[in-house]
């Protein structure tokens, strides 16, 4: 029996408007090498100036995960060569990071576990290599972008725990507002250090680093593959030959990892203090701003359950996605019915958008959805009519909810007199079924209700129809 040992290094791109040591924009995409200057191009004579807001955002994360904030920290040069690293070194924090210690509590299979955080340090991102058919290009727009690297202790024992940890950290980052944490754009990416050992053995064996994983699904698959690869090598007696301390890449198409390069140790990077950067001293004003923590997912979930009487599952769904919780909060500001809001936001609207990630891109505003929900609650339209209205809203952005209801003739008939007319007509036309109902065939109630709804073209209030049909059949 083997035990898996996993430690994670998460790179979070901070959402500052400018880079860590210069005034260039951090805007994603754009023309290649447009957002560059002498500093991020490492031209002779250029000097770095630290972005104050990046430090404040690092302090915010540290406070959110119960870390120690080092009021005095330093920057070092981490030396290595890459074509997209113009300096020939990365400016990072080695000896004293801005954030030290801390923890994240996760839940897997209804069991709670605490994962300790070693440190979180500021550093610069590299550029991007673009490989064409017969040549390669270097885009340095991303070079110098501020990263916060969060390093965990090797305390995760399977891919489920690793993903739970990452999702928790991702949620905190989004709720703090320090990064958009867009995994597709590389704003939240992970390196996984994976090793195995015999069950009960406390020794740490050779670890393999899987580099630049940027989706929860692929992170789990990469870890699982690597664990099986290492176990097979151990059981075949080839562990020392096949499992080396190295950096590997995960191939999505082949669902396998492959060797990229030998894994460097800290000494290989020849860290030394950056002579152009003085120590970072966090003064009281910045420290206090960094301590201002907004309502995080766990607190929001508790509030939803206590204030709006939501089920735990529904509160989990809403708070599990930052944009979704923001949308729900906006609905509550409109005084929408909480339980109807859960259904029409998380089931009906998201079902039509085909995924949580699209909620921030929809043109259906909380105000518009709130109006739809009010019409449902006030029996202006039926549930079916509401679905037709929402379908129309998804496809068209021309008129408001009231206009759609009138255009599609969806206003519900709530007048008992009008409904009784429909009921009498249906009962009069189905005398044989009335006799069957009176003789104990109760299931025919649904038939009569359906016929009335059909006769009214779906406009009759189904609750009222059900009530009036029962009254007439009991006479």
C-alpha cells in the first residue's frame, strides 16, 4: 500500500492596472509587445519601482488565510534563462516573503481537513513564447506582471484534496477581488509536486513537479496519472530509474505527463538580494488597508441560510461561484423572493446559459430577472409562461419583461368566474369521465385540469383551476 504526498504551488496574477515594477499595463491580449517599457524589457539603466497596490493585495490574502504578515520583507533575483525572461532572472521573494504561514480548511467526502500554507510571496511573471511552424516569437506583454505565489505544505493525499484546496483558494481570491483568477488566461495556475511512499513511512521520497496546470479537471487527471506512473515504477522495481526529481508537463490529449527538464534546487537559482530594490517596509496605512477583508464565501453561505432560509445545498451552489453570489445579492437588493430567486437564477437562467461562467456575460440583468420573479409570485404568469418569457429574453434584448408577457399573451387568468366557465365546458363535454371519477378513479383529476389548461391556452392559473375542478366534481 502506498500513500500519495502532494504539495501545491499556485501562481495568482494580481489584478493591478500596472506591472509589479513599472507603469506598463497588465491588460490581457492586445498587440504583441505593446505593453512594454525599458524596465520590463530589462534595458540597461532602467530601474524597478515597486507597485504598492500589489503589496496591499498580498496582505489581504495573508489576512484571509490567517497568515503572519511580515512588515519587513525582501526581494531577490532568481537566476535562470528562458527566451521570454529578458532580465535573465526573475525578481522574487526568497529569504523573507511578505506572507508566511496560514492555512485553508477543506472538506472532502464530508470530512474536514486543514492544509497548512508555507508562504505566499510576490514575484514577476515571464513573457510568452509563441511557436509558429518554422520559427518562434516572444511576446513580453506579460513580463513583469505581478504574481503572488502561494506554497502549501505537502499535506494533501489525493487529487480530490488537491482540487478542494485549489477551489477554496480560488474562491477566496475572487471574493477578495485581488485577481480575476481566470484559469483559461493563466491568471490562476498551479504547479503540483507529487511523490509516493509506503503507507506508514514518514520519509519524503523523490518528488516530481507537474508544471502550469490551469483547470481543476486537468489538475486531478495529471496528479492521478503521475501517482499511477510512480506506483507502477516502484512495483516493477524501476523506481530509482524512472522517478527522478524533474519538471514534467501534462499532455491533455494523451492524458499523460512527459519530462520537461531536470528539477532545479534553490541553490541552482543562485538567489541573491536584488541590489536595485530596498527592503519592503509595510507601513501602518497600507497594513490596515490590507486587513479590510470583505465577506468571504463561508460567511456569505451562513448569512444566506440564516437570513433567507435557504437550504445548505442551494447556499453552496450560490456561494461556490463569486459572480453567481453577486447576482443573487443584487436580486435580494430588489426584494425578490429568495427561494424563487434560487430556482430562477441557478436552475432556469444558468441552465439556458449552459454553465456558471456565463452569468457575468449575460445581458439579462438582476433587475430584469427580479421583474420576472415578481410576476411569477404575483400570479401574473404561470411557471410555464415564465419559462417562455425567459426563453424570449435569452434570444432577444429588445423589450422588458412586461412587454414580453403582453407580446406573447402570457398573462394568467386569475378570475374565478372565467375559470369556472372553462371548467363547466370541460366537465359538460366529458360526462363519462365524470362518472369514472365519482366511482373512485381519482387520477382523472389531472385529466380535467389538463383539459381546462388546454382550453384556456395555458392562461388559467393552474392552482385556481385545480381548486375549482375539485369543487365542481365533488357536487
